[in-house]
C-alpha cells in the first residue's frame, strides 16, 4: 500500500513533486507527527499531508467562497494524480521549477 511506501521512504513525495515540476510554498510538521506540503495561490490553499503512518490526505480550499474544503485520502498508485489535481487547483504555473 501507498502508506507503507511513504512510511518507509519519506522522500517519495518529494520525488513525485520534482517529477511533475511542482514545488510547495512551505513544508511543515503536522500536528500528528507527519509532514505537510503547503501550496498557496492568492485565495486558494492546497495541502498534501502524510501522517506518521504514511497515510496521505489532500485538502483543497478556496477561501474566496464559503464552500467547504475538498479532502480525500490518496489511494495507492494515485500520488502523481493527486499532485496534478493540486497543480490544477492552485494554477498551472505554481511553483514551477526552472
């Protein structure tokens, strides 16, 4: 499962981000002992968080609306697609690496 891959190789997320040319605005420790990759674009906020067990969750929030944030657990084999959804949400040029 993806959680075992992430728990055994915490750099897996960073490699996927690099492969698709995405760079987070911040990387922080989460409250649950994991790590969170934060992406900011004006009123839009996205987070890819891995808890200490390697479970990945994505959160997408548009603070310009009153709608609830969209969240989901990233399934095995879906990390690259989750990163692409984040990129689409925050903007295609967000965090592009030279």
